[in-house]
C-alpha cells in the first residue's frame, strides 16, 4: 500500500511555508494532505504559523499571541522567501478549512502549545472542525501530550498523533497512554522494528520530514503509512513510479 503524501507546511520547499501559495501548490503537486501549524492570536483567532514568534517568516516582530488577528493579517508572510511572494499573508484556520473542504485533502494540525501555553486552543480547533464537518479528515498532533489527551476528552472521534523528536523508547506505550492513533516520528528514528511494533498495535506511522529520494523509497518499501515532505511532487513521483525526481 502506498504511503500518504503530506505537504509539510504546504509545498514549503518551493513556496513560503504555511501560506496559501504553498497550500495550493501542494494540491497541484498531488499531495494527499497538508501538515500545518496552529496557534492563537491575542484575540483568540486560530492562525496558521509555525514559530511562536513572527520574526522568521514575516516582516513583523514579537510573539504571535501578542498580536491581534488584524495585526497579523497586515504582515507579509512570503517576502522573506522571495520578493514575488510579498503579498502572501498568514492564513486563519477558518480560511484553510474553507479551502480544503471541497477537496479530498487530509489535514494534520500541529498545535504549537508546548513552549508557549495556548489556553483554549483545543476548543477553538474542535469548533472549527465541527463547523466544516472535517472530523474524518483531520489529525491533531502535538509535542504537548496533555493537549492530545484534552482533545480526546472533548471528542474521542478525532484522530490524534504523538509527535516526537529522536528515538522515543516504546512510543506505542506512550500513544496508548494518551489514546493517540498515530506516531509522527522523525525520519532518522524509524526502522523496520518500529514499524512492525506500531502496526502490530494498530498504530499508523507518519515520518517527518522526508525530502531525500532514497529515504522516500526506503520508507515506502517498508509500508510506512505516511510521509511529511517539503517536496510533495517529488515524493508523489517516487512513490508512484519509483523514478528519480
């Protein structure tokens, strides 16, 4: 079975991450889904941006949560990548769901609530999932496992994923503790034993971030469930045809 191809923050190898330029490209390039990051503005809008500060990916400064949605909306989220993307803006999750709804795209939402607390983020995300009826197409991931447990407490039907760095000892046991259905593991920490043990326990395994052609081929041959990549077109071609990109 072919792994699902998830575009990491959209097709972020060629377009500014977590913008509609990257999301539209992911769809064009044959991705099965998009991995994106969510957190709250100061006025509790769920916004799509990776870092806790806006400094790296916009022309602004400071913590995301210290800015209103209107202030965040005024920032360029693409000029840092290339001048032709100067007009790109930080999307809201509301807008991303509206875009994804008529497509077949799956969505992985990483909640950025480990380093900086985001009180109420779980409720806001669940409200939007319900509003757009995307319960079956959304997976919520986080390094904050208490937050994953909170999601399950509020809606047991939502798929959750244990996100981790390095090699986690017996990650399936941690997943069971927090009622997660998926392991989102770094590409360097995945081997056949991990996959076999996870699959034996009915856990899906999704690798991040997989850009190297040989790694894509290897993991696909091991029947991994999903690949998160900056280059979805490359991954699609390799998974489908086994040819070099």
